[in-house]
């Protein structure tokens, strides 16, 4: 079989060039060569990798028009995770992060095995595994997990910090019909083989910042935020931190003792859980409502000096509701980092 044709991609306005083979997407080619472009779901659903092709032949694989509306594609916009090219092309990046481009990590594959599954709530599980070689990643990133021999692939964010390079932990929400998560209560066993590919994701901890850090999540969105928080603790850096976490009821909260211990030793740290389905008489005295509503109330009353970094991870509706609140209350767009948990396509 002849080798696939290779074409050049030039990214403007950064002047960066790379090769892409026919049959691979532009985004996959970037991962292979250690070029970290803006991205999210990798499946044409979130729009994070949106760009424009100003010249060159290409085609788009199937994608969601919510991520790329027709009026944008007619104007030359593409999703790089869905783009195949058939010649040299020039891509105009609509958004890029110089720090991101400078801290890219080559995507690699690893073999490993399951070492522990632990229930955290009725529908949240902690999965722990060992891999055969150290995985370099930034706190907040994710990998693709594959159950060996089954072809089931799902993207999960690490809950472990980068310092645990061969022991990875994931906080996973269990769905009754989930191809992966439904296996967590009994079918997957300690010792089962798992394959890892990564790292991916642009919602990682930015280091050496002194302004406030806002962590905002719900459900399994705790996973990347927990990694970010643990990495911050290991760094010894000092900054104000407000950790907002949305849950339905008090029974859906976990890591409360661990967070209380962090609050006791970390200056200017506050954990703020919010219950969306708290009932009168259930004894809850904390915040109520959706987590973005609680964030709004706090930002209206508490002002921070310096540049604020906000990390928000979880379901798309939560993030879509939270980002405008952050922007309207003084967080600069380039300091808002998010990870939308989109439904799996396969």
C-alpha cells in the first residue's frame, strides 16, 4: 500500500507550519507533532477548534451545526477536528493561546490496568489505574480511555495531579446505558487492561499567577478541577481560590472532608457547594440554586485584585450559563478556561 500523500498546513497569524497526511484530520496531525491547537471534544460537537481556511482544498467530516452553523461554514469556517486536506492549505486561527502553543505535549498511547473502583456517591465513581510509562500532562487535561478488546473509547479528565505520572485517577459519572460507565459496578475488574491515549485539552492550570482562581464545576466536572487544585497545592504558590461545585442534593456531594482539610491549611481558600434541589426541612444551610447563579451572587459581592483565572468544567448547559456571568463580572475572556463534557458519539 503506498504511503499517504503529505501536505503542508500553515497557521496564521502565528506563522507555524506542520505536515498533515491525507486521511487524518488537521487536529490529529497537530496532536501527533506536539502542536497544541485550541480544541475540546475532538468530535465536531463543541466548536473549540473552529478556524478559517483561506486557501487550499479540504473536506469536512460529519459535525454538529450547533458547533459550526451553516452561515459560518459558507464563510470558510471549519472545525479542525473534522477537516481533511488534499493539498497545501493556510489556516487562519480565530483564537489561539501563545502559552498553550508553547506548552504542547505530543499525544502518545499507553497500556495499563485497572487497580481500583470506588463509589463516591450513588452515581459517581473513582477509577484508578496504573500505566506502563509516565504520562506527561498538565493538570486539568484529559485522555481517551479504551477498554482493551471491546473497542469502547471514552474521554475522561484526570483527577490525579501530574506528579502521579504512572498512577492515573478519574472521577466518572455513571450512566445506566453508558457504554463505559455502566461497566463500573461489577463488570470491570481489578487487573483488567485499559489503553490510554493523550493528553488532550486546553483547560489546564496556568502557573505563576497571583490573582484569584475560580474553580467551577458540577458532577464529574470535579475530576479536572481536583487535579488543578492538587497541582496548585504541590506547587506552593499562593493565590485566593474559590471552588464552586454544583450538585442536586447533599447526598451528591463528596470529598467534603478533604476539602475542609485543604481550607484549614490553605490561606484564602473557600469551598462553596450549591444544591439545585435542596428541599425545605432537609437541614441544608449552604448555598442553593444552580451553580452559575451562586457564582453570580458571589462575584457581585466579592471583588478581587489582579487578573482572575476561571476554570469551569462540566455539562455544556452549565458552562454556557457560567461564561457570560464571568465575562460580565470582570474576568477577561483570555482568562476563562473551560472543558465542556459533551455526549459521546460512539
